[in-house]
C-alpha cells in the first residue's frame, strides 16, 4: 500500500474579524466625529471688524470630508449641509472656498501639524518606523504607473509623497510632499529629525535608496538601529567610516537572516501607500502645485483617522486630540546642506 503524501500546512494569519467588522461598519460615523475633534485643536482668529471670515475649522473639516467621500466640490455640498445640521460646522462654505483654502500656501504647514497630532495617540504602540516615497499622478497630466514604467515622460508631472510610518499600525507620523524629481535620500534627514521630536525611534528600516552615512549618523545619535541595505559598491569597513556604518555593514553581510527579519518590516510602508491609493485615489484632482500638495497631505490625514478607528476597536485606545496637541512639540529643523525646500517651488517651475 502506497504511503499517502501530506503537504505541509501553510502559515495562517489570524484576523480579529469581530473587531475588524465593527471598525468598518462604524468607520464613516467615527471618521466624521474624529475629524471634527481634530479640528478643535485649531486656534481661530478673533473677529474684530469687517466681513466675518470663514471658520478655519470648518474649512479643514469640509476639505477632509470631501476627500474621504471622493466627491467633487459641488457634489460634496450636500454632505456639508448635513454636517451643519448635525452641529459639526457652523456654516456651509461655498465649494470655491474649499478650493481657495487648498490653494493657499499657508495651509500646508497647518495640515502638516494636524497630521502629526493625529498620529500621537498611537505613540505608545510604536517604536519601529519605516520611510519610503511613492508618486501620485495628476489627473490632467500623468498617471504614476505610466511615469514609472513608461518612456519619454516628464517626471515633473507627478508629486512624490515621502512618509515616515509606524510599522505596527501603518500610522503616518511625518510626511513631506515634493515634485517628482526630488531625491528621496535628501528628504530623509529632515523627516527623521522632525519625527524624533514627537516619537521614540528605536528601530528604522528603509530601502537601498536611503543608504547614506549621514542618515546612519542621525539615527545613531537618536539611539535608533538602522536596517538599510547597502549598495553593491559599498567598500569593506574601515576606520574612516562612522562606527554605526561599519557595525550595520557587518550585520548586513554576516547575519543576513537576522537582518532580514528586521528589514522585512519595511514592507508595511508599501502597504500604507496601497491603502491610501485604493481608498482615496492614486491621482490628484487639483490643478496647480500648491493645491496638489495640500490635497495629498489631507489624504494622509484621512488615512491616519481611518487607522485610529481600527485601533480603537482592536487595541481599545483612547483618542484625545486635545491631549495630543499638548504633547505636540514643534518639529522645525534647519534645512541640511544640499536640501531643496519643496515649498519654494513655483507653479511655473513645476
């Protein structure tokens, strides 16, 4: 009698389906509530005289609700009216007012701060971080896939989002949005230094594009262990290299299996980009560079709120944005040499 051959059973990944179902079935309601709570940390200017200005909180709320619903400005007006009746906003803004808000250069700094505040509630769950970038095409010019795989295309026809995430929850802690021809490795130092002001970085992973002695020095000064693959042209360790560079190179060369276990966490940042593009779209609808940057930053905030909703049910966390605002530390860092400031790019240059 022939012996029956049994194939090995593949590894099964458990999913807390009850908590997952609760998060998804309550996501839209909780998204509106959390977005409203997040706008409460914005300080409104006191009205003195003249025509009363639109509430900054209402503009942020409406722009976030518009991008979450994937509606155009005109179609989203019904959602704005229902939000006003529910008490989330004080006045329904005109759809052109939302466009003007996204087309303001000062909006970017505000949204960047709100992005970090939205990630602070998960600060205690994270100490392993990863960094990468991905392109978001403009609807009127070019799609990212065509730029990446096509030929004879202009790399300035898309924006590049650089994000630093926590690998356990896929929360975006810091982000920078630049034209597509800005180098990844030059954006990394400022992102890491800014994130270190509000998050405890103990482990850091990134792909080969970030293999730089400067990045290794910065991470070593922060007490973090970098897991960044070395290029084929990297020479053997010597006394002229930084100590952390030599140690990481020996770990990368001699203990490949152990190194891969830590480096594999970098795949979460690819998952994060996939989540954003599938949920909120892979291209931008705004027409110019300033509005496109703000639109993409608002998409990152919407992604963070969705991650918070999942952790509310899975980890039973308490989300208090007022407390997060008190814990927030200003992240302004002097630009390092050879860095280009993405905010100084003019529309005609883009």
